[in-house]
C-alpha cells in the first residue's frame, strides 16, 4: 500500500502523475540518498547503461534490474513502441559492445528471430489495422451492452423477471 502512494516522474508529460506500479520505479538506494546502482542491459549486441533511466522507465526499475548484465533484446522487441526503440538507439550510440557470450541477438536463433521480425515489419504485421481494432472493441463491449439491455428491458434472461 505504501509504494502505491509515492509518485514518480516518468517519461513524457502524460506520465507525470502516474503512481508507481508493483516493483516500483524508484531505486531503493536513491530513496535513501545513496548512489544509484549500476544497471547495464544488453540490447542488440550493445551494453547499454540504463542506471539514470531506471527511475523513469514506465515498466519500473525492477524490469531493468531483472535484465542487469543480461540480454534483453527479445523482450525489448516484444514490449516496446517505436518511440522507445528510437530512445534506445540514442542511448546505445556510444555504448560498448556486450560480451560475446551474452549475446542472444547474434546466436543462430537470435539472427533468425531478427530476420522474422524484420519480415513481419516489412509485410505490415505490426501496423495498426483500424477495422480489426474496431471489431475487437465491439467483441469486448457488445456483450456488456446486450446484457445491460436485456436486464433493463425485463427480458427473462439471467433470472430477470417482471
């Protein structure tokens, strides 16, 4: 309950009042006034220092701590927006190379995954398809509206009687 009361400053103006999620966005050492811990995440063969970014990460600092000194390329690819990819490219420009033994991205499976991901991007599988989104929204909301209508109209559904 205590961690949900604290506030964090997350990336972007619309996140400014977002409450901290499970695991928190703040580094416990920073809360005590100490020096921030060193966090390095391996992305696309680079060792990216995310220590300063940890408290701004919308997914929480815990997600970055889980991948400290580990390759997070696949997870990054799955969960992040094009804006996050652009930010990561800027953060990794001057980053050193990741240790070879940690690179999932350069393994046979990793290179095949990168090719598949690029092919799916090229085909347009990650582009928004608004009719499909509208259909899914209808599938989500229509049963609720129909149930509300049936209950309010006195239809003998779900045990409603007049």
